[in-house]
């Protein structure tokens, strides 16, 4: 714009000079009088400065009076209330309550393995059996002893009822009979413990011990059985989020390895804060009908910790911060008698949570307020602008 002013200035100067002045200037130059030429130069410079000042004044007044020339174009949006959900991002892993390594309950040698790796089994099926022939032999012997002890006890009991014999004899036969009964119960329990039985419906994931292996209870693993019909995702969350996490809070889970997203709800919240990291535990139960979710698989969890069904949201780019750490947006108010022009109003706002480049406005804006959508960095307060679009949010 300055360039244009200079061009107009010099044009005005040169074209406004009459022939007499041109002749005078030429005469002075032809005189070869240095002092006279310098004096003439000073006169011309002074005239030019006065004309430049006058031209600037005229241009400024033209700019102030020509409204159309100085109007900035912006796009706008009408603010509406909408549902807003905020999520926190955490990492978890897949676990299963039905993922067990089975051990024998008594020491012994594996006599038979009745299943194969990958085989589906039902609850109660005998999976592995230890050598128990000695137990069965002892059981048969005890059964014979029990018959004799029972007969002796019954006869001694009849005699005792008839007041024949001593009480000691009666008690001895009774004790002997009951002792053999208990021994039979114990041997039956030992025989049962020599068998490893499926605790639930599932799949034999791994056969660890071999046929003929000598196993010890709690030391020698025998096999792994697993059921993945239902799994759970476990995660730990900082205690600061505890007031905002509830039973059945909404959860979105992404499994990077298999590129799968699932929607679910929190099924359990821990009641203890871990003193080492100040975290608490949550669980999310998931149906796993296609068996693609495996124990220890990594999961990325988006957990809903805040919901406002009537939130006012605006783009983060339209929030401006001043030197006092205050935030504001530019509202637009229609100019009276001209529906195409709007006045820019600086409006302080109180911010809430942020998600997906949207900011929740807690205070400072109401539904149906009109704000600048694009161009907020190009305007100033009370400036008159025009909008380049149909106002977003209107019918």
C-alpha cells in the first residue's frame, strides 16, 4: 500500500508543477549557481514532504470511510449442545480364570495318559492316572478284614445286649470295626487322588509329563488345561481416577496383534490400592467364542471416565490464550440494519476436558451462540467482519 502512496505522490507532484516552475528550475540549473540550485532543491523537498503528508491523510480517511474495503472474511459456526465422552488410555493384558497347570496330589509313577494335546475334554474326565495297583490290593484286603470285624462286632454286640461278656471285649470289637472302615475311606481317597481329573470343560493345551514319569505333588507339573470361552482383560489404573471409574463404565479395547476392537463394560473394580505404584485393578469380562483372544495378549484400553450429555464443544484451534493465562473465543453479533455483517466480541471461557481436538466449554458460551470457525487469528475485538459460509448449526 505504501508503494502505491509513493507512486501517487510523485505523480501528483510532477503533474501539478506548472510550466513556469519547470522553466524556473531549468533556468536555475542553467545558471550553474550552486547556492541557488541548493536553495531550489530545499524548496522542492519541502513541497514534496507537505504533499506526502496530505496524501497520507487523504488515504487514511478514505480507508476509514470505505467499509467494504477493510472488512475481513471469516467462517462461522452456531454452537449446539451435544453428548461428550472423555476417555483415558491405559494398557492391559488378557487373562483367564480357567488356565491351569495340573499336578498330582500324591507321589507316584504315571501309569496312563488318557488324552492328547489339543483334545477337548469334559469336566470330571480322568486325564492321567498314577500307578495304584498296590492301593487296590490293600483295599481288597481291608474289605475282607471289614467283613470279619463287622461279624465279630455284631456278635459281641448281641452278647453285650444279653449281658454276656465284658464291656472291654465289646468296645475292642467296635473300635476294630470302625478303624477298618476309616482305613477303607482313606484308601479310596488315595485311589481317587491317584487320578488327575478335569476340573472344568476345556482343551488340553500342553502335556508336560511323559508316561512313566515319577511325579511329586506340587513339584512336578503334569499337564495344562485351558478354557477360553470367556476371558478377562486386566489393567491397573492410577488412584487419581478412582472417583471417576465405576462398575459398568464404558470400555473400548483394541488388540494390536490381531487388529480387533471390542466394546465392553467394567465388570470388577479392585478394593485395594497397590502401595508400590498407587494403582488399583479393574477387570473386563469378554466372550471369546472365536478363541482369538489368548492369555497374556496385550490390550489397549480406552476407559470412559467422564460423560456430559449436554456439552458445548468447540475446536481446540479456536481457543486463544492471553498473557494472563485466560482463555477466550471470538463470538459474532449481527450488526443492526445489516444482516451480512457481524461484530467480533472477545468472550472469556472456562475450559473443561479435551478429546479428539475438541474442548468442552464449561462457562462463557451458550447454545446458539455464533463463533468464528476459521479466521479467529486474523481479527480483533469489535472489528466488523463478513462470513463466507452459511452458519454451521442452522437449518
